[in-house]
């Protein structure tokens, strides 16, 4: 399996990690779209949200708890956005489920 996120999780590809626990790794995006742009990735390889099973509910819950901790750690008390792209037509370029935590400026009401 050639998954760049799995390689980052294993430490084989360098990244600037901002959070890690038993279930989740989070690191700064290499091409940030906002002043704060963190990718939150479950350590278990799951290709996309469409591949989730009931057994993955705990992991996805841990992703969102991590998002809350990261937002607090990075001082995003005035707000932040969490985005998941599911599938090629939605812009998913790495087939390992992940969530973008965006913030650090006013984002407005429009998604894009």
C-alpha cells in the first residue's frame, strides 16, 4: 500500500505534527489555505468516509475530540472549520480519510 498518510503516521515521511494519540495523528498541511490548516488523520487506514463501518465509530469520534483539543491548543476560540472531502469529485487526493481543520482568520459563511 502506497499511502502517504500511512507513511507520515509511521514517521517515514517528515511532517510538523501538532497532535498525536493512540488513534489519531495531526500535522500541518504543506499547502495551507488559512493561517491554521491542520490535517487530522486516523492511524487506521480507511480510504474514505464511504469505507467507514460501525467498528470505526470510536476512531471517528476520537478524530473530532482531537480537533477540539487542537483548536484549543492553537487558540482558535473564535471559531474554526472542519472539512472532509469524500471521493475524487469532492477533491479527495489522498485515499486515507482525513479532516482539514481550518482557522486563524474569519472564514465567512460560504464553504468555498
